[in-house]
C-alpha cells in the first residue's frame, strides 16, 4: 500500500522552513527520501533506518519513528534550489513503495 | 561515469505496436528496477532484478516483460502497446551487499512514451 504524504503541496518564501510527512499503514524497515525537479529523474537525499536516527543533507534533515510508521523531512531556511517534488519511499521485502509526493515551490 | 543510461528519451507508439526500452548501468550494481510515473503521480514499480538471470514482478507488471542476461543491462519490453501505458519510464539501480533497505537507488533520465 502506498505511503501517504502530507501536505500535497506547499509554497514557501525563500528562507522559510517546511515539514513534509510520510505515513505508512505497514511496518517499516527504512524510509528513503528523494527529490525530483520538473522533467528530471528523482535524486536520492537520504535513508532513515530503524532506531529513530536523524540524518542531514545540506539544511535538510529527517526523522523516522518506526512505532508510528512515520517519517518527516525538515527543510530549514529554504533556498530556491529546494523547489521540486519530494517523495518518500518505504522499504519492505527488497522493494521500495513510493508515496504520492509533495510539491514544494520556493518563491524569492 | 555515465551512471544509468536509458534509451530512447522519447518515443511515440501506435496502439498494438511493441518496443523495448533499454537500460544500462556502468556502476556494477546488482539490483535494477523499472518504474513508471504517470503525470503528477508517484513512481510505481513494474519489475525488478536482484542479479543476472533473476527477475521478479513489482506492483504493476501487466503488459510488460523484462530480462536480465548481464549485470549491466535490464531491458523492458512492451507487448501490444495500449494508451494506458503512456507514461514516463525510469530505470534505477543500486548496489546491495547485505540489506537493500540502506542502499540508495540511482535513476536514469527516463523515457517519455506516448501511445496513440
């Protein structure tokens, strides 16, 4: 079953913060995060493993709560380059199931 | 390094035609995947392979076939193309030693396919 992401879309001014959530109805072993710019391929950001470990990439960090089967992506002091669609991918049995995506637009 | 290379980049097919989407990677990755992405939607797994000679179905395999005769190549074949197969197709690969859960996937640039 596809993980649910929220919000579906968000518009930020440069320098503002955002949180993107990813929830699954099934037990998770890990959560992957990818960013896709319009017309391009998805690009890997980070992987969160069991244990609630937080990871960081640029000013982007994420957390993983395996008990709640949720992950959150935190974008701090957003830059224009952060614009794109963010996908979480939940891993089970060697396969990733991607979420519906969150479209992030950063305006100057 | 070229990474994951997909050909062609664009293609228009008529209903009922067949074609093969090519995917090759030069990173010596053992796992390879095919996804489709419909407009404004997420990625759905069509087929995947954990090594040469081994393939398995993903979420949406109907209407597609794959083979993996070498580590580098993972072609996707469409038989009897239908309008519902109009989509962007992405090939991806990853290097897995013990657990796939902690290995990133590297994507090709995609093939944009329209079936009319």
